[in-house]
């Protein structure tokens, strides 16, 4: 099992619709909106790195209104 946080930036005016669509994606556990350089932190779980890449690249990044992401993969130290 692989867990990750996907830092996400949205196009102005498309945030709400994009978040609604992202919440429907299998593997997305939670979407938290934040202030700062990023607009949201998306908590994702997947069976492996390939499946994680599928969720991030093929689903989250392809969502209308998403303009950028950075994925932080949990390493489980500590």
C-alpha cells in the first residue's frame, strides 16, 4: 500500500467543481483546501506506485481546473 499527499493548484473560478470531481476518484481519501502556494492537499492511497501514478497522472491532473500538482509519497520512517 502506498500513501501520498498531492499538493494541487486550481484555475481561478474552477476550484469547487474540480474538488467535487476529485472526491469521486477511487483512491482519494480526503481533499483539504489550504491557503498558500497550493490550493489543496489531496490524500491518496493506492496498491503500488504504478496505481498511484495512474490516480495522479490519469485522473487528478486530467481534472478540468487543475493546473499543477506535486506528489509527496509517504516513506513510513518513524
